[in-house]
């Protein structure tokens, strides 16, 4: 990939982070038990490698949110954030996963870097 393209992708990722930060703040105000979100991406394999993880405080809060309307709300917030950043994906939901801090502690000792690999 040419250096100019890498710079453009890095700029696009910064814009995406800003838009996802807004989506996170909205979700924190609306969805009980939602804590934070993060993303991973390999810019050499963008957008296929994009993964957005919505994290809940515990497994119960995650299960309750996913059983109700919160799942669709989080997917809508994700799609809107990506569109606002200029990223148009046919199926944004394919790039989204849901997790909990409780599960990370149980399965990976709280090591999010390891868990998200």
C-alpha cells in the first residue's frame, strides 16, 4: 500500500474513533450496564478486519441488553458512527461483537489485549 493511502486510512480511523466515542457516550446514557466500547483494525486489511466490541459491566447486564431492544440500538449506533466517519459497510453488524468485563476477568484475568486478539 502506498504511503498516501496509509495516511488516508489513518485519518479515516481517527474520524471513526471520534464518531464511535460519541456512540459510546450515547449508549452509556441509554443502556443499563453498558460500560465502554473499543475497536481493532488492521489498516492493511480495512474494512474486512474491523471489529467493534461493545463491553458491559457483567454477563447479566450483557444478556439483559441483548435480549431486549438494546442490541438493535447498539447496532444502529455503530452503523451511524461508521457512516458519520465516511465508512459505508453493507453489513456493519458483521463487525460487531458484545462482551463483558466479568467474562474478561474470568477467561483472561482482565487482560483485554489478550482477549481481543
